């Protein structure tokens, strides 16, 4: 898994980069086929006193790309919000994939031998 962290309009300190890396490493527990992760940390409203912090995360897996964006007043909060949304997306995608597989198995089994597969059997 390749991890790229890019900052726009500022230089990230090591504490922020460590926080991002630590959380990104946890993605392996949710999807084992992740090839690349791109994290963009941006400052918005650079001209104003109050600057919004934006975190964007892009995750590449075979045949799919996940993308999330979150904005708040603190980078860690922005990143954590984006990370939580990303985990939800990955879980939903895996559940939909499993549901499709179960439906395909049920159709195949019923057409071949008149057997019904229950979710408990899988």
C-alpha cells in the first residue's frame, strides 16, 4: 500500500503526519486489496483570519476508487471525519458485494438442483 500525503498552502508538522499515517495503516483491517492512498490536507480561505482546514482522502482498490472530503477548523478533526466516512464507504461497498454474491449463489443453486442457500449457511 503506497501512501502519499500532500499539503496545500502550509507545511505539516510531524505530529499531524504521524496522526495521518497511524490512522491510514488501520485501513488494512477494512479492505485487504488497497493499492494506493492519497491524502490531501488543504487550507481554505487563505486570505481571511479564520482558515478552514480541509482533508481529502482517495483510496484506490482494484476496480474501484473511494473518495471523501471533510472540512472543519482543525486538521485532525477534518482528517478523522473524512477517515470515518471512508470506513463507512468501504464497509457499505463490501456489504453490497457480499449481498450480490449471495444472490448469485442462491440463483445458481436453485437453477441447478432446486436448493436454497440461507445466509446462515455462508
